[in-house]
């Protein structure tokens, strides 16, 4: 597949054109908090050297709250009504590679055996154009889990900021190729050797650990004193899991309803919340924050790998940056690596 | 778009009060075609829902050999079970499933089977018991040990009588000491000690055991003393579930999803699990 | 800092306290909550401009020791939460060994160096840099140049809005809420055994992060903290989507002062505002 050059101005024109075609265009919001569907190209915030937004973009594939179906009920019976079909096409522009990489990771859990078409449909309807990352801080660790600042997993195309202010557009998938062929008037021909990226102000992430070694330790040490102190200061909020691009636990509840009508919702939930595993009888298999924190680490770096040969993490560091009590997942991995 | 979370509609055909707080619902899918197409194996579970209240997970308590009704038995513990209790005959509920693995029926054939259960733990055991009894010739000796705290806590009372009346089944019904009534004719004692007294041989045998953790804990050494191999002691795990589909991340014990890899586990598998259930 | 370590070592050696909840250094200047159980642990305790967390939250989150007190490193501002917990019969004064430093303000952004432009907004109107209730204190007060209080300006701005403008303002903020409950978990005064949002039958507040569910949650929490919030701004700090919860809480606190002359967490002898009724209580604003 062919690569291209696109100027910053043409990105704007392309985006407005895409919006005109009735697509949504989603990019990081200027506040740095979340991803937003923009109304005009002027709202675009494509910055390769910015800190990852506080929330990942998983909300657009796996919404924080989503109706699964609606019911109408009377004494004569019940009728189930499908939620509105997921048809909107969406262009994701300027996502970090660590954000895009979460999509195929989540696809695995949403598709082993039973297929969650709510998730699949959204992925199917999306074109993800990521931006080579020129950022790192004390909490990033993409390079320790097999990704990098230019990892292509989950991206349909990837932009790389060039020294002359334009972008090198590398097409990754057929879907990306088809998409950009529709907008070829904004693209200039190029070849791989024309790719002259800007120099990153930031070095590669400083956090380094050997995931294979960490996995080996986790395999053998479900019980270990190490866990005891970890949960000590954790306040048991769900921040780390909610900002995470790969955490996918959810709850199913009937809400916003009365006897006659209502909906069944699929809502983000968190293994860090104390009620998550609590049985109606009162018994709670994970009855302390230490156990709940261990679950998070084990799920990400062992259980998921056991099942899907992949870690449930993209090294974006959001959980650590946002943690109110400074629990540092990369730091924990480094400590495990040194055991 | 296929929607794995959307249940089929089923009608409550009959309500049976087992004890003061435990009830069985006999269900039929509203759509006869759906009912005809529905098949499951003993040990699998379903997600039952009351619209506006939510979903709840129970094993299918009726056997796959008797498909006229799908039955579930539940104890009043929380929001959804409370709503399920308010249902009348003719009301509609949602049902999706079957989910999870099942008891190893094929592997059980040609062997002696011992069914051990306590309290509402009889629900999954009842399913496999009838399944086995309906195919009686394919199994050797059958022993049933069931116990509850008090006489009034015994579930499926009619069926217990039917089992007792069967000549080719040894049935022992027990209540905890102090739980007997003046006219109680069954055993008195905890389930582990009744199993010890009955002493079924572990030779060419499979034990199916479900009930309170404390009962399982004290019955295990008895079974091992009787010569049951660990892989031939089979139980079901209950963990809080929501989706039943291996997605919502709630029921895992270590890297095992109870909803997909379970709920049926043998004792060898159980021992490999971390203590989080 | 040496003073803090000496105090901590003495307390742990003598068995006066079972453990000390304090701060330890992390990467760069950042400090994180740390529980010192041994004399070696005490060596790690620090108190800096980056000691932002209100550690009194742990009084209700960590199991009480079987013997000895709980040592707590707590700034003057956060100390008000300890006072409120004692007022509300959640903690006993004699169970806590209060180590309260003289504080020269803390940062707003824990990952950046402390300077005039990186000072937490709660410090800008602080009257308790020198604590009034403690078992041990340390440090010296220095003169700190403070930036202007933008938060109070924003409160005035929201106050001046019409009802529909206020609705829009808060709708935009609450829309972002993901229901992670970090605000609740970080709050020393959110100690209910069962939070109203976790009650399933009946369900009072939708757990779904819809506009309706988010309004219900955030407003109910603000109401539950009215006259109780001591202004540590931890909810605001830990919110992953930057909802300015302090605006609500501070406004309610200002109300408690203007209507009832009550400042939460001022005195352990004083009855709580919501726990007392006076015939002279102003009821004009309840409509």
C-alpha cells in the first residue's frame, strides 16, 4: 500500500470534508481530559508531544454507559426493543499509538466464543489514524510490553510529524487505504525514504521491565508479602480502571426505568470497587483492597496473557498519572522484575 | 445485529414454594420454537431477568431429559430474587443461556455415582440426579446424601420421597442435630458424618458435591478416605456473575472464568485455583 | 524533615503509636501516602510542598490497631477533617496522635516543582498554616507569595449565571463523570458503610453514567457534604475528568458561614451544623 504526505492545512480540509460526509471525527479535546467528537476542524488538537489525555478513547468503542435493549411491559406481556443500530462512521484522528493498540486487545475479550457486536460494530465503523508519539514521562512504559511510540497495532494509518510541518501518512490496513483513496485530493505522493520525522524532545520511556520475567513471577506468586503493602494506601476508587484503555469490566443493570418501560444498560464497572465481587449473601471473594489490587495486576499481566497471549495493558501510564495516592504500576512492574 | 445480551421471553407456568425463602419457578419460553430449540446439559446455568429489576444467575435445576419446563430454584437474598418472588403464574421473565460447562455425563456412565448436597446446593445436583436416574441403566450404584439445617429447610421434598421409594437408589436425607421434628424419620447429623456412615466405595465411583463451603470442606477428607480420586470428586462454583459470557470480568478465580471454564470443576482443578471464591 | 523523622522514630520505638500515616518521596518531587510501621520506615517519612494528600481519609479506611494510637501526619487544613470526624463520633481524639506541621503551602500539580504558579487553590485562603490542635508539631512558617484566588472568581461567575446558564455549565461538567467514585473514596468525610449510590433496592441513584445519573450522584454528594465539607479539595484533585467539585463544596461552605455562622471542622467541642437545631436558624433559603 502506498504512503503519502499530507500538510497540516490539508488535514483541516480533509476533516471538514469527512464531517460533511456525515461522519463523526473524534480527536483528543483541547482540555486534555478526553476524546471528543468535533464539529469543525478548528477544534482539532493533534499534538505528538502532548501528555496522553486523562481518559482514553475506549469510551467510543465501549461506552461508559450503553443500552443493550429496551423493554415495554404491561399486564398483557413484555416486548423487547433493540437499541438504535450502530451505524455512524467515525474517523479517529491523532490517537496515540498506545490508545489505538488497545482496540485489538479489547477485541479479543469481546470476541472469544460469544461475540459482542456492540463493540465489533463500532470498530467496524471506525477508521483509526494515529499519530507517532513524541512524548514520554515517568509513567509511560509502552516499550516494556512490546509496543513503542510508533507501534501500528490498532491503527489503520499513522501520521508522523515531519520537520517541515507536514505529516507523513503511512497506510497500515486495507481499510485505511480505502479511506484515504476517497480523499486523495488532499494527499501528495511520497515514498518511505521521504519520511523525515521531527526529533522528539523526549527520550523513550524510562520505565523498563521484562514482561516475560514479570509474568513468570506472577505465575508463581499469587500469595506473596509484596501484595500486602500494595493495597495499603489504595483508596479503592475505580479511577485507574476507568481511565485505562484496556480495562473492560462492566455491569449489567436495568435503569432509568419503571415497570412499564426502561432499558438494560451495560455500564463500566471496576474490579477495584468493593462491591464488584460481593455476593448477595454477603460473601466477598475479594474482600480487601490488597486482593482487589492484586487482581488488577494479575489480570493485566498474567490472566489475560494466559488466555489471549497478550497483556491487558498498552503502557500508556494513565492509571498512574491519575492515581490520587500515587500507586505506580510501571514502578510495581520494575520492582517485580527485580525480584 | 446479533445481541448476546438480549434474553428470550419465558412465562412462569408454575410456582413451587420449597421453603419459607426458597422458591422454584417452572418456565416455558413464550415462543414454542425457541422452547423446542433450547437445549442444555446438566450443570449449565442461565441468566434470569425481571425487567426493570435486573438479571440473576442460577443453574438450570430441571434435567435435560425433561424438557417440558425449564426450572430454576432460588433463595431470597437480593434485589432480583426479591423481584422474582413477586412474580405470579402467567408473568413474563427474561431468560438467556445456557452458559458454562456441564457435569461429565459421558465419563460418569458405567460408574457408581454418589450425589452429596446441602441446602439449596441440591438445585444443580437435582438436575444431574434426574438426568442420571432417567438413564438409570447406564450407571451402577447410585447413592444420594442430602442434608439441610432443619426439616423445614429441605428443598424438593416430593422428589426426596420419590428417590427414597426407588429400590435401585440408596437415599439418605439428613438434618443437622436439633433441626429434626418429632415425626422426622430420616437421618440426624451433618452431611460429612452421614457420608462417612454410609461409606460408599470410591472404587469406580464419581462423587458430585454441592453445598455450603463448610460442608464441602469437611466432606472432602471423608471422600478421600473412602478412596475417591480427586479428579472424580466434582463440584460447582458460584461466583458473582453478570454477563455469563466471559466478558464482564467479574467471576474470575485466577485465570479461570467461572462462567465459561466452569461452573463445574473437579477437585484437582479446584485445588489449583487461588483462594478467591 | 529531620524533626519529623525523630518524632516518628520516638513514637514507634516507645509503642505510643502502632503506625504512622505519613508521606514518602516518590519519583521526582512527588510524595505519596505511606504507612510507617517500623523505625526503618520512619526514615522514609517526609513532609514537603508536595505533601498534598489529606491523610485523615485513612482513619476510616485502615483497620484500627489493637494497641497504640494511630500516628497521623496532617496539615492544618486537613486537620479540620480529623476534627469533623471526632465531632461526628467517627474517631476518638485519644486514639489519634496528631503530628501537624507548620505548612508553607502545597502544590496544585504534584508532578511539577512548587512555585508561585503551582500552589493548591485551598492554600490561597488558608488560615491554619500553623495548626491549633496537635500532639507534636514541627517546621517553621515562611512567607509565601500567593497568586490570586481564581476559584472564588469562578464561584462568583457561576453565582451570576441565570438558572439555565448554570444548568448548562454543570451539565457540561457532569457529562464527563465516569462514576469512578474517586471523589467519594478520597473524601475523609465520605465514610458511610453503604453509600446511597450503592444501595440497590430501592435504587435511589442510577449507577449509569448518564446525565441524569451523574447529576443525581454529584448533587447528592454535595448535599451530603453541606456544612460538613472542610475544603481539603481532595475530590477535586482526584477527579479523573477535572470536574470542579470544589466550586459546589466551597459554595456550600460559604453558605454555612453566611447563614449559620458555622465553619466545619473548627472545634471538637462544637456540635455539628447538621446535628443541631436552633430556633433562630435561618430557613429563608429553603423554598
